[in-house]
């Protein structure tokens, strides 16, 4: 199947759920094929890789979905419409500072380590409320969503993590209703292997790479 055919069939299937076309390791020609076929948002993991491709891309929205080192934040703020991978207070503060320097308000999602995995980035569920409280005081950040990458397990086994994420999202939505810097709308979860389960459990935006472009070659 071609990139065009894959995009077309996934977009048909998704209906109201938004698609982020994950383009790490994919060259600009193939990314542009996806954009021509109807993809409107791309997701990249590394600032430097994105920078090399940026000038060749057709118009689209850009989301940062990979862990950000502090020294890459300035460029990330320059390039990305949304930074989904806010996984610590430290990176949130740095984004706030760089956004202020640039005279913009940066849209971000908060990344949750929903499986409490030691090797993974993101706020653990038991500290997320405190984390969001502190982030909400940063004036140059606007929080519009939450993102998670559950443990790497077969799709049905990921379902409880998606459920828990949705419950957490709902709790925080209620708690932050009167906060001007937080407007939780998007729940970003689900990848090529498990996006159908994620949508059943409430994802509003899914991140799909290999089901569009085939297996990645690093
Ligand atoms: C690579 C990646 C994806 C897409 O993974 P696929 O299994 O290829 O769909 C989604 N989210 C993040 C954060 C990624 O790094």
C-alpha cells in the first residue's frame, strides 16, 4: 500500500479523531505525499532532524512528540505549533522562558507516564496534579491537552492504561476549569498498533507512523 492509500484509509476510519502523522526518519518527499493525501498535522521526535527537513515541507501543523533537552527548547518553540512532550517542570519553565523571549504563548500538552515506568519520561500519575498546578502559573504556556505512551504491550493489554489516562484527564479537566492558562481539550494517545483501542477509550488525537509509512529504517 502507498502512503496515499494508507492515509486515505486511516482518515476514513478515524472520522472525528484527529491524526498526527508521525514522520521521524521519513524523508520530506514522503511526508509531502502524506500531506497531499490529507494529513494536516505532523509529529516529530527530534528538533535537529526536523530542522533538516523543515524547509522542504508543504504547509502543515507541527507537533513535537519526543523528549526535549533544555538546550533544544529555544528552537522547539520557534518551530512547533504544539509541544506535546512537556514531561517535567524543568522543561515547562524553559519553554515558558523561551516563549516569553519570543513574544508568544506556546501551546503544550502534558506528558504522563501512565504506566509508572522507571525508564520513561513524563509526570507520574500521583504527581500530575501538583505538576499542573505549578505549570499553570507559567504565563507564556497554554496547556491544551495531555499525552501518554503506555507500556509496550499488545493492544488489549494497553486498554487499562488508556482508561486510567482518560479518567485522569477528566479529573484534571474539572479541577482546572477556572484556570485561564489551562484548557484541556485534547487527549493524545494511541499509535499504529493500538490506536483503535485508544479511540474506544477516549483519545481525541492519535499519533500514527509505521501504519502510514511502513517500518522505520534507522
Ligand atoms: C514513533 C512514535 C509514534 C508512532 O509510532 P508508530 O508505532 O510508528 O505508529 C507515536 N508517538 C510517539 C511519541 C513516537 O515516538
